[in-house]
């Protein structure tokens, strides 16, 4: 069995989780819409993740919709005491599988109740407010009213801790004036490092940073550099990208997703992967070439 504790732990609010977690998004059907082709295989992935020591699972009731939460409940309920399930609200799915904002107080409140129902919980451990900029990239604008809604749900005991997803530094600062923020989930990888300074700021305040799309938006040249390091370290490009993120900052928590048990094991094996200093320098140059 892989020892994912080698990758370390970090505080997720008032809980401590292993830095290698699991993202459930890919358990839904194509386009994160509808059920998977093989629900039994999806449940097997979840059980394997927990059996391997994962105690941080990321999900949302708008994955499917309702699909991934139901799979998590079917596979893992009653949940292990140390398992932290993080969900997110702020979006809904159209009948055509489109991603639509759902930011009104009533929509946010309903989303919390939907997540409680499908996960079978009395309170959600962490709820991320998904800011629907242009889906993958943050855009400025006040989110005070939406954060106030989450803060009220927290006071009612339905939400224990609050996080943000797809948020700017200004939005994070605004939210922190209203409620304690325990994590930020933004796009970040070895080639796309707009949040470098933000990660450092959050680390100083012991706030977790959870990158999504660890291999998103690479050019052929950048992919070639990643592949070269992968060959040197006898790893896959995905493993190298994840290992670089683990090394990048101690407050980074990883939630790579997959619908395959073998791929899950490959992702968790990152805990055993050592990147030599010269390999890290080569990977760092990817972002430098983008900036140039």
C-alpha cells in the first residue's frame, strides 16, 4: 500500500488532511453530466481512495448534477471519522449540460440543502463558493452578498467552514472580512502561475490552496519539457506535474480526479516521487518562458 503520508499534511480549517486528496468530478458522465457508464467502477475508485489513506474528497452537487454526491454516499456512507468532504456551490447545470451561475441567496441556500441531502449529512464540513467568472478564470466583482449568505448558513450550523473557488485576491480579501476562509481553489499549474504571490500570502495565514487543472493549457513546447523530466524520473507527465505542485508550497492540497482505480494508484504514487533540484529548475523555466 502506498504511503501518501510522505507527501505531508496540512490544516483544512479545523481539520488536518493529507496533502494528496481526491477530486470526484470525473466520476460523472461525459462532460461532467449524467451518470457514469459503470457506477460500480466509480464506487470502487472511491473505496480504493479511502482505503489508500485519502481523507480529503472534493465534490459538488452540480457534478452530474447530483451524480458524484450520490456515488460518494453509496460507496462510503457511513463516512470514516477523519474524512473531510469539501463541496462547492454557486453554479447549476442547464438541460444542455451548460454551466450557469446560481448566485442568488435562495439558490445558494438550496444548493447547501441539496448537498446535505445527497451526501446524507447534517452539516457540510467545507463549502466553497464557486465564483462564476468565465468558468475557469477569475474575474473581478464584489462577492460580499454571496459570502454573507454562506456566513448565515454557517451560523445556522449547516456549514462548518467556508472556502472560495475561482476567486481573485481582492475577492478573497473581501470575503475574509466577512467570514473565516479556510481554502482557495483556483486554476494553477507549472505553466500557469498567476497565483504565485497569492499562494505565499495564503501560506502565511495557514490557508490551504487547492489547484485545479494541474495539466491544463500547456503548449507543445511546455509539454515537451514536462515529458523530458518525466522520462528522467521514470514517471508520467501527470505525476511530475503533481510532484512539482507538492514541492511548490506546503499549503497546496492536491485533488487529482480519475474514474480508474489504476490511474488513482498512479496519482497517489506521487508521494514516492522525488524531483531533483535540476529537474525542478527545468520545470520552473516553463513559467518563465510564458512570462517572456
